[in-house]
C-alpha cells in the first residue's frame, strides 16, 4: 500500500509554502507592524471586537479547538475550508497529477467533484449506483487503477438523499490504495454517527462536513475536513494564507457556544421532512417519494419538467434533476419552513386540478 507521501504530487511535496505575516503573532495587545494593515480600522466598523482591519488567524486555531472538543477528533487532524468545495479542490490539486491521474465517483452524486476535477484537468471515472442508489464496493475496487488517487463517496448522497451502506464503505477503506473522501454534508439529518470515528484507524480517510446545512450558515462558507495530521499538513501547505475570513471565524465560535441547539433545528427539519413526504405521496402527480436521510426529498413526478416550470411561475424554486442519470423524471425538494412546505403542497394541488 502506498503511503500518503507517495500519493502526493512531487511538486507539492517539494513546494515551499507562502508564509503569512500572522502565522505566529495573534495577540491583539501586540503592536502589529508586520502585515501592512490599516491601523485605523475599517469604515463604518461598529464592533471593534471584530478587528476587521487585521488579518485573521490563518489556521483558525480557536475554531478548530472548539470543534475538536465537540467532535472528539484531534485538533491536528482538522482542516477548515472556504466551504467544502475548497477542500474538494485542494485534495484534487494535492494528489492528482493533471492529464495523468483520476478521481472516482459514484453516480448520481454531488456535481462539484467532477467540476473540480475538470478545472484541474484530472480525469473522472464514474461507477453507477444500483437501483436503490447504493454503491457497490467491488465495482469501485475493480475499476480503480494505479492512477486512481481519490474516491469520493457522498453519504447521505446528493441528490438521492440516502445513506450509503457502511459495510460497502468499509470494504473500500480496507482495500483501496488511495484516499477515500466521504462527504457527510447532510449527516446531521441522519440517525447515524458517520465515519469521523474511523479516521484514527484509516490515515487516508477524509470526512467532510459543513456549517451550511444543519447549522444554517450557508452564507458564511465554512467546510470542515476530519482526517490525519499528515493530510492536514499538505492541505495547509497548499491553501491560500487566509482562506477563512475573520467574520466567519467569529460567527462560528459564537454558534459553537450553543452547539446543543442544533438538535432542535435538526428535529424541526426531520419533522418537516416526514410531513412533506406524506403530503407529496398523496398527490396524483407524484409517482414516488424516495426515502431520505438528508434535508431534502427526491420526488419522481409524472411530469417533472412541466411541474418544475409551473412552480417557478408561482415563485417556488425546486431543483430539476430529471436529466440526471437514475433520477429521470425527478425533482429534488428541500425541506423548508412549515409555511414554505404548506405553500408548496397547496400550489402543487392547484397545478394538478
């Protein structure tokens, strides 16, 4: 089995990273004349505690320490990105040689794996999920070759909403000679512990989570990778110096002080998901509502495209997935507030009548 160091691109191994001015000195009581900042503060700054005229901690140490305590994962094995999309891009850039290496995904799945690979001129090998949207570890392992560096598994999967069989994932972890990236953006909505607990056993495992979904902070753009210290070292080597801004770090720290409240928010989403599932299933225009462990439902419609257009005409926007393989004729519908869910059902009933 290849080591992490052997999997990394040679130019990345030899890269001398940019050293930012604020890597060592973070104490605001210091006289800071090292980073060419504006000492007078920003225009219209109300809260001086935000210290927006100063560069943020490039390694987000306070945030990581707080997350480490909540997730029971070593702080040295946590990486924060400008959304999970930055983490996806960095992993591909670090481990995949353009025009030579490839990533492997299971289809249908989150589209940014393919987009990031294309941007980096890296090939994509796709393995179709089965009819129940489950992955087949044997197919993944047989398709993976010498130049397959990363396997991306989304669980709960987007756009299908289901958890992947953990036994199949474990089989990939045990036998694949590369990095396994498990995207758990929607894991908070599932009754499942996820795979963070396995990172200590599998140093080439990367588990991604986010503050965009259950935490309700999509606008601040913060993704989290839980992995080994060695992989974090390479991520820190390649990332932009200040990839997570000061406002984001402060906002997350405040939310983490009340981390227990997330259970209340998740319960509301789960209740809304079940109500929406029942109501949608009763509509004549709906062929099937697929089981979901996420905060959305994949719904097979009799007339998906016309229904989508009719909803847009009435100022309701859902996601048309009818052109996605295995999701033909389907709309992906996010669980909204009680009022939003009720409005959706009322409008769908009017469309049918």
